[in-house]
C-alpha cells in the first residue's frame, strides 16, 4: 500500500498495527520529539503530513504517558490589544525582580512569568470565566498573596495599589473560539509509554484515539476544571508570548467526538 493511497480507514488500521507491535526503538532521533518522529517513520510520512483525504483538516498528535509537561495549544495576547497588557501593565507594574538579574541579565531586569488556573496563585492571580459577558478574564486579589512575597506586595501597595486589575485583561469568547478552532483540528491522538535501554529510547504507542470537531464548551470546561492553563512568560524587553497550555492526557476534553481506535493494557509487552 503506497502512502499516496492512504484512506482514513487505511491509516486507522496502520495505527492499530503499530500499537499492537509493542516496543519500537527510536533509531535516529534525539529524545526531544522522538515519540512523534518515530511514529512518523513507522507510517512513512514527513512531519504531520498525513496522506489522507482532507489532510488539511487533520493532525497527528503524540504525547508521552506520565509526563508532567504541559502542551502549548496556541499563543494569543489578551484584549484590548491596543493596551499591550503584558509589556505595558503586568510586567512593569506587577512584575518582580528576575532571578537572573545582575547575572545573566541586567540588575534591573524584571519578570512576569507564571502559569495560572482558576485557583489563585501565590501572587494572587487567577483565571475567571465570565459566561454572562462571554469573557475569559485575568483577576488579581492582593489578599491571596503568599507571605513569601511580602516585599513584592509592599512594592505593589506603594505603586499600582492592591485593588483588582483595572482594566482586566481578557479574551472574548468569539475571538478565542476562532483562534482555538483554527489551531485545534481533528486529530489522531497517540499516547506512548517510554522506556530507555542502552542509552536509546523505546516507544510503545499504547493508546490511539480519533478526536473530531473542536468543542469550545469543552475548552471552557477544561479551564474550569484546571487542566487548561494561561501561561505568561515575559521579562524586561522581551515578551515570549501568552499561551494557553494543556495538561497531559486532556486533549479529548476539547472535542465533541472521541473514538478510541486501540488501547492496549499497560504491561502487555515487555521490552
């Protein structure tokens, strides 16, 4: 079967075969990205270039079982965009001294780097969903600041004050749904167990799911259940971008239709 003639059904059968094959050695890739690259080798395709009809509507996503790392879904700055909230408000007025200030960076280097959920962070920030006004908001509460940051709190009190952010950074539902819908295509979602032997990584593509039709309601519920985070990553002179990031294993929550193609029991194959 040529990769030029893959149908979606052909691809599903091939993914089943790969999963049922057991452990597969990463023969030529570095460990970073090796799970996805090795699966693409097994399928005989280039990076995420699925040879199926309507391939532009599909992605191949791979993830390691058990990883604590978050997956970046997309970058999008909060509104109103003209305010440039991160470099003009959050960093200069709510930032703190960068841990590398005076070392890797200048002495006055500031940082505003945090990953936040609907639960207040130790610096008092959280994400709120305002369904009435159709906004995802960033909120601040000085009373929630941990005592470890007492000096930073004192600096805020002398400067911008300890009240709620005004205006509050936000993402409108419609804008966010459009952005997410562009990025979160239908996908074959493949999760792999990973082991090392003699310095090489081996992968067992133990679970394969087909995820169809992005669900914005699922996206909002993922925020509410604290598996989807807002990530700020800015320092003086450079904003690395505001990101929405997802916990491992939570991709199916973002789709209307989830079909499990194969799910092998853990421990079924020995390396």
